[in-house]
C-alpha cells in the first residue's frame, strides 16, 4: 500500500493553496505583473542586511535560547510597550517569545490551545493557514463571516458573540484583515474580549498588519497602528497576539516573528519552540534587532508609500463599471469584486494567462457561500513602483472589454 495512505486523514485531506495553483499555472509565462503574494517587491533595508552579514561573519551560527535572544526580546517588549502599554503598565519581556516567522507563531499558539475535537470559531474571510492549523490539531472550525456592504466588509458582532459559547475553546481573528482590509474597532474588541472572558474562550489575535493602518494620526490613531487587544486586555487574559517582522519591516524571507503571551504561559511556549524549531537563527535575530533600532526610519516611510499605492489603485478600480471595491483601513490589499464571474479561481487563472495579471482568487480565503458569486479577487498593492499598479488596471480594463466582445 502507498505510504501516503497511512498518513493521518486530516493531513491527506488538507486543501492546497489556491494562490500557488494560480502561480503554477503561469510559471513559464513571461511579463506577468505579479500582485498575488502578500509581500512588497522592495528588499530589506541595507542596514538590516548588513547586521545579518556581520552576525554571520562573527561566527554566530549556533543554537540560541528557545525564546530568542534576550536583547531582541527586550527590544520587542519596548516596541510593544510604546504602541500598546505605558511606563506604568509595560508589555513585559516575560511575555515575549521570538518565533521562526509569523505563521510559526500562529501554529505554536494553536498547538498550545487546541485539542482534538475542540470547537474553534474563526472570522472569515481569512488567510487559510489560520483555520487549517486548527484543523491539523483536530479542531472543529466554525466560520462567522463578515458581510460585504457595497464592497465594504463589516462584522455582525451579535452573530459572532452568539457563535462563541462555553463550548468554544478558541476564537481566531485577524485584523487588520488579510484579504479584506477590515479592521476591528475598539468597541468591537472590548465586546469580544468581555464575551470571551465570560465563556472562557481563548483568543488568538493575528495583528501582523497593525502598522499598515491608514487612518490619520490623532485620537483614533495615536501611535500609528490599528487598535489592538493588547490595549485593553489584562496580562493574564486568555489572549495570544501574533506578530511578524515580515510586513512592517520588509522581511518576509527572513522568517521571524514574535508572540505576546500571558506570563504564566511563557515557559510552556519555550518548550513548544524547542520541539518545533529549537530556536530562530541568530543572524536573523540580529537583523531584526537592527530593524527595531531603525523603526522610526523604516516604518513610517513604508506606511506612507503603501498608502500612496492604495490611493493609486483603489480609485482606478472604483472607476471600472463592473468592479466593486471600497477603501481599506489597513493591510496591503485591495479586495474587489468583478461582476459576472462566479468562479474566482478560474477567473484568476484566466487573468494571468490572458491578461498577464497575477492576482489571488477570493475563494482562497474561506469566503462564505453567499459572497462567492461575483468574482472576488485580492490585489496586493505593496509595489515599489506605483506605475505597475496603473499598468495592471490597464490590462484588466483591456481584458474586460475583450470579454464583452467575445
């Protein structure tokens, strides 16, 4: 018998990435405008790369602490305190675990919480890795979908609270959201936290896009980041917040992130890291430490450029007669609907092969059945050259016109 047949049924039945399916369909096709992956085309800051090189030249090629370098954990704690704490109520270093990427942090958190058969509630659309990780652990995932109102995504907070009961072990929520750009309000976060305290439900909050937030600085955005559960939670609440150096610091390929956990859970998280990856590479941690030192130089400039990208792309899409899209409050994506198409995966494959535009199909993000019609697509607008975005829209317009003639 084939060895594959002896794998766990849950693993055998995992769905493959639809984004990768689109990419593979066009792997040999030249001149593709690639907007399918969630990363910028800009390279990591030179000083950050130099710090990694120096670490390697210094011979830092050995194991290190499970939870990460002390100085990096201290720097992360200081950074998080500036955003979400205060001198009187800091985010303590005793809550910080360095992970081998944001997705590794999410998996560690899921492993720490979910037993086989546990109920997991998930707000969708969502990056598929989050619910699939719970499924890998044997969790039973129940989706509570956002709803689209003229292209803008909103949460029915009452439906979410109804779905979370004393039987719910975990709530998964990603805000600012991939793919929609939807962002939780402070009032919604408080309602969710209060409700989960009553039901005894854990929250894993994926907040990796919190700095990619486009509300003007002011009372609603005092620190240049989206609202966080950390702003309102107690340190021992059943809350794990996941972060990554990937988006805010242009470090996707470095595979480095961190968790903010209750202090009483840190030792257990260190054990889980030992049994998964042992530790993150030292040279990557040295690079991350330099990124945090230069945060004021790197991040505001990055966010300003991404806002320019957003403000370039979204109006161009809004001007198209068959396209429905609203401005995003956060993230790095335009999530838009093309009317007249029911299969977004097929649409994405047609766009890449016939129009030369690489987009992610909306069906890759656990859309609710009543929102699949109309061809939802995700366009990553994090481009170093905004003219590429305009060229992509030109190609889309040309292709849509060709479909009307066909």
